[in-house]
C-alpha cells in the first residue's frame, strides 16, 4: 500500500489531529473550555448540526429501503446499499457526537433505566437507539456476504421486511420528534420558526433531504470510485425530490400565512436574512433547477441541485436551533474553533469510514469486484476532481 | 396544598441577605465579588437586581407544571407535592434540554466542571418538608420575601394591590403565567425591566401541554402506522406472491396430470 500525500489527505489529517486535540480539551477541561456554549446558549452546533442535521442527512436510509422493499420499486435497488451504509454511519456518528455534547455521557445508559415518557428527548433517544440497531441489521448482509456466511445471511434477509417496516416507523417518529423538541418553547423561539407544525416540517424536510442525500452520495461515489453512475435512477429520484420540495414549500407558505407571518418575513431583519437564505437554498434554487428537464437529466445538474437543497435544509435546522434563539437571548452565539473541529472531525471520519466500507464490503458490487479501488481518503479528495466521464447506466 | 414564595419588590431594601442565606443553605461560595455579580449562575441560585433604585429578585419560579420536569429524558426533575421543583443529580445525563426549555432560563450549568450538574433554586425542599420556611424567606428583614400557602399568598398579594393601587403594577406575576408558578411577584415597575419574560408572551397554557398534544398521539400512531406500512407491503408484494403461487399450482397440476 503506497501512501501518496495528496492535498486532501493532508486536510483530512489536519482535521483529525485538531479534532483529537479538541476532544482532549473537552474531556480534560470541560464543556466551558471547549465550546462557546453558555447558560444563555445551552445548545450549540453539536446539537444544531451534529444531531439535528446528522439525523436528517441519514434519512435516506428509511426513504430508499421503504421505496424498494415496501413499495417494491425494484429499479432503485442499486442505491439501497450505499444509502443504508450512509444512514448506519450517520446514526453511529450522531451517537459519537452525543459523547462530546452530553455533560455526563458516562450516564447515557440512564436513558434506559430512568424513563420519562412525557419527554420528547426520551422518545427521540429510544427511537435512535432502536433504529441504529435496525440499521445495523440492514447493513449486516454486506458483512455476511463478504465472509460468505450464507446461513445467517438468509436469516437476516428473512426478517428484512420486518426490519424495513420497523425502520420506517421509528424514523417517522424520531424525525418528526426532533422538531417536537422545540414545541415547548413558544416564547423563546422566533415566530419565523416556532410553529405547531414543527414536527411535520422536520419530517417533510427529512424526506426531501433523504432523496437529495441519495443523489449526492451516488454522484460523489461514482466520481470517487470511477464507477458507473445509475443516472436513470437518480433522474427519477430528482423528479420525486422536485415534488417533495414543492409540497414542503407550499406547506411552509401556508404556515406563514396561517400564523400571519407573511408580512413579517418580507421585512428585512436579522432573522429575515437567515430565513431568506434558508428558503432560497432549500426551495427556490433547487426547485428552479430541477424544473428544467435539461438540468434534471444531467448528472451535474442533479448533483448541484441536491447539494444546494442539502445546504438549505441544514440552514433551516441551524436557524431553528441557533438563529431563532438569538433575539430572545439578546446576543449571538458563534461556535468556538474547537467546537467546529469536533464536528469536522466527525464528518471526516464519516467520509473515511464510507470509503473503507466501499473498499472492503460489497457496497457497490462492481467496485468491489474490480481490484483497483482508491484509498478511503480519496473520497474527500474526489470532491474537487472534475467528474470523470459519466456513463449512462442502462439500468439494472 | 402547595407552598409558595411571595416576593414584594416594593418592600425590598436590596440588602442581599437572601443571597447570603441561599448560599449558606446550598453550600455555595459567597464573597464580595459574588455579591457584586448581577447574574444568576451555577454558584448563584438567586440574585437581587437593582435598577433605578428599584430592586427585584430572580429565582426559579417553581412552575405548577414545570417544563424542565416534562422535558428531562431521565426524569431528573420533579415537582414535589409541597411545591418545590427538585433535581436528582444522579439521574442527570447532562443533555441540558431543561435549560433550553425553561421559559425563565433558570437552570444554570457547571460549564467548567468535568462532571457538571444543573444548578437552580430548589426552594429548600428539606426545610419545606419539615414545615420550615425557605432560607431566603426566613432571613428577609422586611418580609419582602414571604413563605406560605400559595392560596393565602395570592389573597394577600391581591389585598396589597387593592389597598395600595398606586404602589403596584396591577398584576401578580406568576399567578397564571405558564399555568401558574409557586413564586409570586409584586412590583412597582413592569417585570420586563428586570428581564422577566412578558406575561402575554408566556401565555397561560402550561408549557408541557404544547408537547403533550403531540406525544399523546404516539400510542395511537404506532399501531396505526405499522398497520398501514404492513398493508402497503402486503399489497405491493401480493402480485409476486400470486404469480409465484400460480406458477407453483401449474407445476403441481402438471405433475398430477403426468401421474
């Protein structure tokens, strides 16, 4: 194994080193030393991004498994494995993130022993716990196939339908409940984002992001591993994404109208700027892009639309968790650099693990079959490398 | 009936004896520097604020329906029958949802600690249970902080406003805010002056109800949604099953015929 020091590998190494330093500060000097969280801002980006966005970005798992196993749409089969892998890694990393954010993470098991059924957090915690287990079993066939363990493979495939149903049920519950976390703060969260419909919007955005993320990771991995892009599948997903975005957008507008906020959101204000950014990235730009058949049918157009859409919904969650509280608190929260580093290190770990899994497990059968697979860090590297010739897949 | 505190800002002389007593009672550090701090923190459960020669105490409101107790995933907070909202440090996992959820921003955190606890006024639960007053009420030289039955204190507050309407904002803060609290406040200046959230913004609905409306639907939602999902699966796979069964039958018939 010859290790070539490329720019992106260097970036990866720097991020991991700074992440390890930040983790040291977190555990040696406490939350106050590592973050800019305070009594006024008890939740920072570790909740706003790592948890709220992490869970949202992993939503592809239940969307795609549901489409393939439940709706029996066989032609989407080729994206199931990478999506399940992303979801499984995503949830594992959310849990890793909690070990930095929780003040007393060594007592995380109290969740199981001292239950408070009235707490949304309790419900989210249990759903995430169970769903990560479900994802583990949905992911397991990759490992079992790799080691030719046919008997347990048959067992897992035998209960796959049950797993998928459980996965969708658990996802519906906790994706929406992440929004329900904020229902108890009507006086604190800014009216642009506080609405009784928060759970519905969090679920709706999870569906959109699940689709966008599937397009994103499929495009990215085809560039990284030089494999064929399943373009017809992605075009179809892009079409569904367009519809889902329209539904989300119309419901948002309806909600603003219903709560008499339409006049306020067009008036310039600190919150309005962030809201405009969010609405532009999540709805206006991707909907416009995807509406053009030419863009929707091109690999780069789809890729661009899905990335912008992802950024839009990430902005939305950060608005709900950070921007929406700044007026109430009376000052701004800007994460400390060590806070950013832990988040970045978690993301980098995710990319690296994805690359490793693709290298050693039959995630993309055609990649694994070929002996020349790029090294894990290359996944990140490929971000900037112009896409190789994208061959249209005849569809399998 | 539950116990409560009535703090009448017009009677307060700003001596900060309540701060001292609170620190002693809860074994918190207290010094001239801490006395000069005008914010609540993990080492200052209550604070006497001064603005334009007016005083105002801030402390946990001990809501009748506390948001902190409702949101805590491990039930580290609970409302006692006597009135205090208390905290069980052993259960706490440090998620800080209580801090985010509290409309009065009362729970504070030991940000510098490696095993941090949530800190807030717990209304001297041991003293209250033993039939004593809270430390702050006991030491108050002017009776500005008064301890007693909530109902009695509400009546007394109403009487004070009636007898001296020019002296007071005509409102008992905590009577109906977020469904009522066990700390009641009287003041000659608007409560917002000292950072209390506006009453109309808080509303009279107990905060846990906002989540309760959603959470109460979950027990019905789970079986219903499972049934729908299972149904969808059954329908979409029915065709395959039928086709497979038909193929099987044909094979069987064929074998039969051959025999």
